[in-house]
């Protein structure tokens, strides 16, 4: 306890209660008052206490580590992980080197790529998972983080675009 100049005794806090934002705010306020009356050596210790209380208080209020822009639940929100068997992917990319049982000619492979060229990345991924890998819409929605209705809508759009592209593209006849 640091004596006051006015011979008033500052309150000594022995129990701050539970770890709540309010209890840390009270502790921070008490430490800030003590900081004003402390000497140089004590000020270093007290300022550390104040900064620790601010850190914990912010963590308790926001539910996140202070200084982080995103919480752990949104760490990779902009990235979508797509689970694809590497052998199937390799067979699609390089038919001759994959050792796949697929017997697509180069012309057929080109036609498939040309038909899928008009789709957006999301539509293409849904289409390949649904029709290329025969996965159910519920599984695709879980893997891609979309609703089932959104997956159905994307597949319907993809089919329409492919049908329209097939009618208008000379390479697909």
C-alpha cells in the first residue's frame, strides 16, 4: 500500500471477484489511481498492471484476442476448401500421366474444357462435384459452405449456361 500525501489510506483490494470485464475495469481504475501517487519504480509495475487489465478487459468484452482483426471463426472466411481426390484431379488435368481408366480423347477433353469455360469458379466447382464426382447436393453444400438451395441454383445456372454455350459454340458441335 502506498501512503497518500493527505494521510488518507487508499483501499486495499484483496478480492476482485470473478473474472468479469467489470471486475477488471474496477481493478484498472484502482491501479490508475495508485499510479498517480506512486514513485518512479512503482509506476513501472503499476503501468504493467493497468495494461494487463486493459488487455484482459478487451478480451472479455470482445471474445477475441486484442489486436486481432478477425476471430478464429472467420480466420479463412475468404478461402473455400474443396475436398477433391488427388487422383481424380490429376486425371482431369493430365489424362495421359494419371494412370486413370478414363478413355477421353484429346478432342473430347478439349470439348469438356470449352463447355466449362463459360462458368464462374463457383458454378464450375459445384458442377464438377455434382456431375463429375456424383456427390449429393447436401455434401456439396457442406464442403463449400453454401446452402442446399444455393447449390441447386448454381447447378441450374451452370446447366443453362452449358446448354446455351453448346448451341452457340462451334467447337462444341
